[in-house]
């Protein structure tokens, strides 16, 4: 969406105040401060309406052209992600091309992103001077490496990948309304036709293009660059392939590194995933191995205290097999509150606190055979202690045991 931050104007039609820092010779120096014609609060309601319409479709992306400071730019992500997907970030175009100057704004932009906001970086567009004209052909290669290794979605203007430059446009061929209204401040120089080959019309058209071609289009074009393995387009292709192959470059973190004022250094890596619950973290190569200590049979350590109902270190029994507990074998089928029947030998309910249905209820099948249930009953009987007689099983047995 073009000039999305300018969609709404002041509802009272108030005039913008004059710009005290206006410079007539500067291209991007407005005469008035856009207080009532830009970045109005109501614009976010309009963008949220656009977003709701786009969210009805698959594979959609809402991009907004916004020239605002970072603290205002990030508000266009919207509350809870209800704004544009990518509010265009033009800092690489507007900032001086200096390592010491660019490093701090990158960190500030990363810190200003809202939760869920995905960053983006723009190196060139149809309103700004071309990369090769701004910083030179050699630094254009460095700029490509920076753009395609920063965290976020990269955007570059057509022709920047082959090193196209601004083309002087004579006054009689000016097409941009801004250039016609303010001579010398138009945007036509960065909008020449794409230079595909060295043929007539640079392979863009067989007729007369609406803007003049660059004088060097015979040498700077796509066909000539494809034949050179060290060309700027080849560098772009290799960087894009590397970005797709390395997850750290695609979605990894950005960490700045100290490297002096003449070098911009940073690290892109993936955060370490925490171990799954119940699983130990994998041991790093070269890390010392911690020996496992034996359990104490007396329970003299805090971690080895005796458990209720048995000695320390004994494996806990199933609730249905404990002394005095419910000795019925679990049954499968439909859960107590209804539902479809499950095939035998499958657990019918997952909640550990769910009550077991009666074994005689219709539609339930025992998970164990008769012999298995008898074995469960035998294991569930009280264990005899050494040196003590087994307890009597009936009144008659108790009388017989009491007689001399």
C-alpha cells in the first residue's frame, strides 16, 4: 500500500505549520511539517479493516510504505498484529553509509519490534537514488551482503542487483509530477527501464521507452552479468541460496559483535531449544560425564527417603495392585459417560482420576485373561513377614490358632 501513513487527513482541515529547517536546495526537505496530514491516529482503524479483509484469503501479505521514525513505524504492526505485516523499514536508504552509524539503529530497531512483529529491511526503491549511485559499485556488493544476512525480509529495487545507476533526465523528458512541479527534485533518474541485454531498447521494449536508457546499458545488463561468475547478480544468487539453506540466516537471532568503528559485525544463530519434559539435556562434546550415585537403602539422603508403603528404592505398584486397594483389573470399552466402543486391549480413558466401570457392565471387555486376573489377586495379597505367623483368614481359623 503506497503512502499508507498519509491516507487520513485532519477532520478539521487545519493547516500544517511551517518547517523552520526548510532547505530549498535539499530534495527531501518539506516546506511544512505534516502534523495534520500524516500519521493520523485514525489511520490504524483503516489499516485494521484492510487486514481483516486480507485475512480471509490464503498467501496474503500487506506491506505499507511508511517514512516515519522507528518508534512510530513499529506502531503500524497494529495492536495484537492487526496492522500491516511489513511496515517498510527504509533505514538502510536514509542513514549515512558508515559502519559505526548503521550498527546502533539496527539494534534499536530490533528492540522496538512488538511481540510477533517480523523485521524487514529495504535497500532501494523507486523514490530513492540507486545503491550504486549512492555508495559506489564496490560498496554495492557489501550492501548486498548486509541486506541478505540481516534478520528479516529483504527488499531491493529492480536493477540494483546488476548495479544500475541513476540516469540523468533532460527537462523535456521529465515524467514525474514532482519533477515537473519542483524542477531538479524529481524521481525519474532512479526509474529507467530494466537493462536486460545490449540490444535495442535494452531488451525492455522494441519501441521508445518513456525514460532514456543509461549510457552503459550495453555493458551493464542481465545477459552480460550472467556470463561472469564474479558479477553482482551472481553474488545475489549465492547469498539468496545461502539464506535458504541456513536456518540461522532465515529465522535466527541477531547479535551485534564488537569489531571497531570501521566494521559492522554481528552473529546470526538459532537459540538452543530447551530439553523436553522428562528428558535430560544432551551432553555437549567434551563436557565431563557425571557419575550416577547409588541409592541409599536406608534413606539417609533427602532424595532417597523411604516411600509410603515400602522400602526406599522399591518400585511403586499400580493402584489396582496395592495392598487394600481396588483389585479389579482395568476394563476397556466406552468410558463411563458414554461414547463409541474401543477395540479390546486398548485403554478407554486417559484421565488418571477417572473411575473404573463395573466389570459386569454390558459392553465392557476385560483386558486380562482369567489366569492374569488370578495372578493379580495373588500379587495383591498381603506379604508375609519373616518370623511372624500369617494372619488367620476366618473366625474358626482364629480359634484354632488360639488353642494350645
